C-alpha cells in the first residue's frame, strides 16, 4: 500500500501458504488471480517455508495479543495461575480498533531489525515493482465468497435453505440479485444488483432480524420492484 488508508494494493513476487481451506478457497484464488500473483501451495506443517508470515504472526501474538485480557497464552506469575474470574473481555469493536491502531504503528513507526532503520511502509514504498490501483469496492469483494444470483421475493432471499431479510428490500420484490458472504460467517450476506453490480445492502437470517427490520420488510410486501 502506498499509504495507510488502503487506497491501492500491489503484491510482489511469489506467495506461499499452507493447505488451509480458507487459503485454498475460490474467493482467495480469484482475488490473487486478479492481482497477477503467483501462489504456491506449501505442504502442511512447514512454517520454515514461509518465514516472513510466521515471523509476523509471532510478533502479533507476543507484542499485541499477549497484552489483551483473555489471551490464553498471556504470561502470568506462577505455573498454575489462571485468568481472573472478573476479567472483562474486549468487545468486537474495541478489539478491532486496537488491532487497527497496532497495525498502523507496525507499518509506520516500528523499525524491525532486518529492515535496517526503515519502517515496513518505507521498505514497501522503496520496492522496484510498480503499484497498481484497485478500487475500494473491488477490495471488499475479495473477502467474500460468491454465492450466485437469486430473485428477491416477498420473503426476502433464499440462501442455504433459509430466508434472509433486510430493511432495504422494501419495494424491491422481483429483482435479480447476487449474493456474497464471508467464509465461515454466513449468518449475514451482502447483496448486490445482479445486472449493475451496485451494492444494495446486507441481509440477516429472518429469525435473527430485529422486529423493526421485519416490520419494514413486510409493510410493502408484494409491491413491484423499485427502479434501479
């Protein structure tokens, strides 16, 4: 990235990772293909073949995670000590904010010894490979699995033998939409217009949607689709 706000993306050289299902998914393969990145599927239990990634993982664990409440490997005095019963764990938003702050520090202030006085961002910017801009809308889809197209009905969207609904669906009955979802987190889907690719909004399981959302979805049930 040329700046920490993530407006451009480029990958240099060959990337290797283990045989985890997330890494070998269609979504990841398609994303790296669009970025012209050569990917090498490494054998299992071979951390020595991807030392840079393993080193960064260890840094995250020892420099960031170890200081957080609830960390399973958090060092404590005594061999048999355990976490305090009244320890307050971080919420998702708080954890995400702290992780983003740590990532910004690592990339723009921290100077790892192998970089000889440079930050990771400075080393990246000094690389010889030109950077190619990728639209932010495309970056978002790189993290989402494509579930194909559906027809929006008065019951919402049928996905994996269930109905998903969202308040934005009011008045949209009958349109064709394309679904995307995050791997292993299919309790929420992201919906795009099938013809234009325009993002329409999220949809949640009908039985988990709030009462207000359900009411807005049914108020205009059966109306023709709005112009897109």
